[in-house]
């Protein structure tokens, strides 16, 4: 299976900055033969990114979506609008949306369902906070987030799902999880997904680790059989650091 490495730019980059990044990363794409690379710019840069990446194997992802197809939902973006822009992936339930913007498990579930119905591949984020970890609740928190997200979904739709285990305390802090912690969580994700959807449906499930991933530590994660790639924030903002990260991952996964 190819690695999957996604760049989560969060609220960064204008259209001009997006185009410059995408032109450069596209020029290096031949180095990334063992990796599915996904760029997730903000909504305002999706079109510019799509245009700059066209003709390349690099995929376009969004950072969020709304679950309705159209209507009176001021400020929201519908799945068909993303499909129209050539978007193939969508990050759902990122911890910044859960914790800063009040997105709950029910909203995450509706978004996941809507994405799958429109053939957008979800990158579903789950992960515990520092306090939850200190209370020994990691497994319960990750398990609950995942069960509520997947509950009642059609297993036939699920084969394009990616789950990103992103401990909240590791995001943007420079303190990544240990490989052992990531492995434990990724294994739990696979077990719960199998429980919710059946083991056949999750055979192709891809699990990423996210949280302070860089070129220096990515190797520890992708060397694990339970982890297929990474969701990358800070280290995805500059072409050089992102490309170096992809190359290290390929080296370690070989
Ligand atoms: P980080 O962010 O790599 O900057 O820690 C990861 C994420 O939020 O997806």
C-alpha cells in the first residue's frame, strides 16, 4: 500500500502563496512515487491549488464541509461545491474544529456521511486531550469519537476512509507522540472500525498519525505496520520541509 501524507495548511496561505507552493511541489512529484500526497488549503485557495496541481498525481483536499447539499446555511460549504472544484479528500473532525469551534460527535458523523455520499474521501481525525490522557482515558475518548462517527454508516461506502490519530497535546507543540503510543492508538482504531463496519470493510482502511510530525520523526511512525502515513500541519507549509518529510517517510517505509 502507498503511504498517504496530507498537508493541513489550516488558516494559512493566500492564492498567490498557494500557487507558488503547488508549482514547486508539482515539479518534485516524481520523487514521491511511493506516496499519495494530498494538499488541503483553505477554501479560498482550493481553486488556485486545483489549477496549479492539475495534470499531477498530487490530490486536492478541503479542511471541512457542511452536511447539507444546499440551502440557508450562511458561511458553510456544501459537498457538491467541493466536488465541483476537483476536491477528492476532506478533513473531518479536526481537533481545532472540535475544541475551538464546538464541533461535536453528531456533527462529525453527519459530515462523514455527507462526504462519503458525495464520493469525497474523508480524513477523519480522532484524538485525546492532555487532560484526558493524564486521566488514562485515551482509549475511551478515541473509541467513543470513532464509534459515534462511524455508527450506522454503510460499510460499502467506507473503503475510501482515512482515519488520522491526532493526540491534541501533540498538535503544534513540537512534542510528538511516541511510536509506541501511536501504534497502540492506531491498533485501537483498526479494532473499533472492524467492530463497527466488519473486518472486510476495514481491510483497506488507512490510518495516519498526526501531531508535530516532521522530516526527523516521520520515519518512526511509518515504519510501524499499523500506520500508513501522516497528517502534517506546520511542516507542510514550506515546500522544502514538506518534500523532505515525504522523502524520509518513503525511506523508512521501504
Ligand atoms: P502539526 O499539526 O503538524 O502542526 O502539529 C497537525 C494537524 O493539526 O493536523
